[in-house]
C-alpha cells in the first residue's frame, strides 16, 4: 500500500466582493479588476477517511490537491 499523504489541500475560487457591493461600486463609476481569489484550506486526513473527505470536497466544487501540488505565495511568490 502506498504511503498515505496525511495532509490534503482543498482550494476554490471565491468572490472577493459580493454581488450587491459590486453593483453599488460599479454604479459609483469604479472599474473592478479581477474580483476572484483562490483560497485554500489544509486538511489532515487518515486512511479511514481520506477518500470520503476528498469526495465530499469535490462534490461541493473544491479542487483537492496533495500539499506538494498547492501553490503557497509565502514560498513561491504570488501567481
């Protein structure tokens, strides 16, 4: 059996500014650049729950990565 990666990373693109605030800002004449940010959460799993946790996250729209696949700005700089 392969060695279990104990930590996984769930990541997802999320809105930085909610829709109502965005509309209000645009009505004031501002221009918005981007508006989405990628966030991630480290999750410790074990051999009994890893597959279930990954499935739950994917079902809710998260991308699931091993920690070695995640981009960490504090190590790699912003992307």
